[in-house]
């Protein structure tokens, strides 16, 4: 009953906010970017809640906490300072200024305008569509065990409920509804993770006693000696470093993350947003990974070999009080719905603006385009829910693999081209093509030709890191070797940085 009351109240607030902001969706700019008038608090929370979902709280926290102990908290620190602080400092201002100057509402539209290339825009749109859909579907998976534990009914019901409610409030209020909802969901996540961490530690005698118990754990099969799980960098520092880089640097190239900078009110708001976003990430991501680090204390209740890493955090939560369990349910649901809304909005806007508007329905009115965008929001959510249901009922490993490589493929394709495009006039469209091809190709080879790769490259995480870092080399090298872009056109694009910032 407590769980049900919490959920009903949460759903009511989400839907109410969606309809309250329906007036902001009269044009494409309002529906996709909130009229570029979103303040620092909403933007910072929208960035953070799009960043962290059930994948982090249930999947990553459990898996990496089990493998690396409390050293897994370094992933949270990396997310805060590399994935949030540095991303806002490096990308925030220049992204806001240049995208407004070019009139870009999506990442493909930015590439198309920046390099005067229709084909580049179409290619980036296709990459986003192909790899965001499976990533969207993965958001449901982390919820399954928690909801079955709390309600003891088929999880399929909750997949449908979550999909329907997200579709309603995104369609009703567009970007502003998702931003305001993200703010509320972010507050729930902050309060929830702090409460859960404290409760778990207290159940084992407090922080000192919990660390003492964890220091006595060993696992010869995984090469973990006593004390390794409480050491500064854990039992496998290299693998941990790859996790930190992928989950932190990767956000620089994800379209649904970068798009938050497009919508922020003005350059001055970016300074406040930087601080808020960093603190949010430190609490939420740091708390999630730190919590997962104590998963080994529940080794007698968890069968990782049979049930997988996703069973760890739900098992930890199941020992808490009914009120805290209800809070965790809302926390994880909030994290997933906020990320889901951000992903489907990015996907639907990309298809509508970058493919349909410019290639199929060039003379369509904004009203018709917004209608199409709303329809696509429903379609994308439906597809992700269907994929999640198939995965849940039949355990199709292909889908799970595709989910795992989506982050690496997106960041590997877009991070370097987007970053260099903002700062370096010599960046060429040929370099963008090279990075797109390498990023997608390398991650697909990791999935289909995994057995042909050496051991260290068989991990999608390690391959994702290589794809991102390689792009930082590929773009400047190919740019230097390819013909120079039209200097006059490039100068006109970069003149926006010499004007007084709005």
C-alpha cells in the first residue's frame, strides 16, 4: 500500500506538470528546446537526470561495486568532475552560442550547418536513431527486479505503465515539461540515494564497521584478495579507469546530453548550472557507486552467477524498511523516466527536423511537424517498450549486446567531431565522416567479431573508451590531410564568439 501511494502521487505530479506546460509547445523551438529560455537549475537537473538512470543505480552500481568494492565510487567522482564540471566548462558556453548562431536544434542539424553537408546530417540522424532506441530499452531492465520484489506481479505491467505515462507528459509539455519534471525527479534522486546509503551502512554497524567487514572479503576466482575491495583503486585499476572514462567522457558526445546546452537561457546561466550539475552528479553518481561497493556484504543472499549483477542492489534494498523501499522505487522510476523522456525527445526531434522536414516534407507547417514529433515520441517509446518486453521474457542476448555498445558507438562517433567543431576552424567534414565510420564500425565489430579481438578489447566498455580517444586523434589528422574548408564561410560561423553574448 505504501509503495502504491508513493507511485500514484508521483505519477499524478508528472502528468499535471506535462499539461501545465502544454502552452510552451506551440512551435518547434518551444517543443524541442523550451524556447531556449530554460534557467540554470532546470538545465543542470535535466542534464543530471538524463545522465543517471536505473542503468546506473541498478546495473552499473551493482556490477562495478561487486568487482571493485568502494573504489567504484571513483566512477561517481569522474562523472561529477569530468562528465559534468569539465563538460559544462568546455562545451557549455560555445555550444549555446554557436548552435543559436546556426539555428540548430539538434546535433545532426549542427553538423549539417557547421559543415554545409546534408549527407553528414542524415548520417548522424541515422546513427542516433539506431543506437538511442536500444539504449532507451535498457532503461526498463533495471526496474524489473525492484518492482517484482515490491508488488509480486508481472513486470510487463510496469513497462506499459511507465511507457504510457512518459508519452503523455512529454507530448503534453515538450521540453519544458521534461525539464520541470527532471527537477522534481532530481530532488527525489538526491534525497533517496542519501537515505539509502545511510540505511545500508547503519544496518551493518555504520561506515567504519561496514568497511571493516568488506575488507575481510576475498574472491580467489576473480583475483580479489582480502583488503582489495577497500583499497584506494580496487583490485583492477585499469578496468576501473576504463569505466570512469566511458561513463564520464562519453557524455560529451551524447546528443541527449549536449542538447541541454542548446536550451539554456543565456551564457550567464551556464556558470550557475556548472556548479549545480557538478554537485548533483557527485551526490547521485557518487552515492550510487559507493552504495554498490558494499554489495559483497550481501553475498550470502545473492547468486550473481545465476541471477546476474542486476540482482545485487535490489537485494540490498529488500532489507530496508517499507518506506525506504517505496522511496527507492520512486527514485529508480524517476531516474529512468527522466532519461527515457530525454532520449525519445532527442530521437523524435532528430527524425522530424533532420530527415522529414529537410527531405520529405519541406513545405510542412510547424503545426504538422510538431504533430509528427508527438507521434514519433509515442512510436519510439512503444518500440523501446516492445524491445524491453522481448528481452524480459525471452532473454535475447543480441538485444542486450546492442544496448551495451550503444553508448560507445554514439560517443565514439560524435564526441571528437563536435568538440573540434566548436573550437577549431580547420575541422573538416571528411574528418567527421572518418570518425563516424570508425566509431560505429569499431563498436559493431566488438559485438559481431568479439571472439577475434584480444581479451582486453572484448569488453564493450574498453572498446567504447578506445573509440572515443581514437576520435580525438582521427579528427585532427584527417582534417590536416583533407582539403581546407571555405575560409570565408568558417569565419562567418566563428564570428558569433566575437559578438556580445546574449
